[in-house]
């Protein structure tokens, strides 16, 4: 099986990058695509315990697809839930676009 840490870093990069390039006002088609992608992703992710927990998170916390910032915030909180589970520091979600879209100001 793939290395869970390396897989995780690569996958978070992909997911936050998708959020960063998601439209600010997505069409109905784009919203449906994101919904389909994320639910399929949660079933195919090749770390089964991770996938199981992530499916549970998605069932509890309704994923918004109506705008870039709503989805990006949700994804940041989902990532923080994993950070907490693993005993890692949480990330300040007000800074998600700075980290993944616009780049740090300093
Ligand atoms: P990562 O957590 O991979 O983060 C990469 C970078 O993202 C960080 O360096 C930081 O710059 C940024 N970042 C950190 N937090 C946030 C945030 N909240 N929002 C935005 N950006 C942020 N591992 C397990 O052992 N058990 C699991 O159950 C598990 N579940 C996972 C579920 C999913 C859906 C994914 C994608 C990964 C999962 N992982 C799991 C892997 C785990 O989350 C980490 O990717 C892995 O431990 C490597 O961690 P890291 O410290 O290198 O940073």
C-alpha cells in the first residue's frame, strides 16, 4: 500500500489546490462535479482507515459547493479534524487562500 504520510501530503495538496481554483460563483454543473468528485474520492482513497473516517466526516458535516470560499473553509476544517486526530497543530482557516492560492504576504 502507498505510504500514508506521503499520500496524505500529496492528496491535501491536490484537494486544497482544487479548492483554490474552484470558481467563486460555480455553475450548477461545476457544483455537481465537485460533489461527485468528493464523494467518489472518499470511497476510493487508498488508505482505508482514512477513507472510512473521511466518509464519516462528510456524512456529519455537509459539504458546501456554492462558492470557492465556502468549500475551501470546509476543506480546511476537514483537514483540521484529521490534524486533531493525529495530534498535529491545527491550521488557521482564515489563511487557507494565502497558503493555497495567493501565497504568503511576507
Ligand atoms: P499534512 O497534514 O499532509 O498537510 C500538508 C500541508 O498542508 C501542511 O504542511 C500545511 O502547510 C497545510 N495544512 C495543514 N493543515 C491545513 C488545513 N487545515 N487547511 C489547509 N492547509 C493545511 N493519516 C493518518 O495517519 N490517519 C488518517 O486517518 C488520515 N486521514 C486522512 C484523510 C484524508 C482525506 C487525507 C487527504 C489524509 C489523511 N491522512 C491520515 C494523512 C495526514 O492527514 C497527513 O497528510 C500526513 O500525516 C502527513 O502530514 P504532514 O504533517 O506532512 O502535513
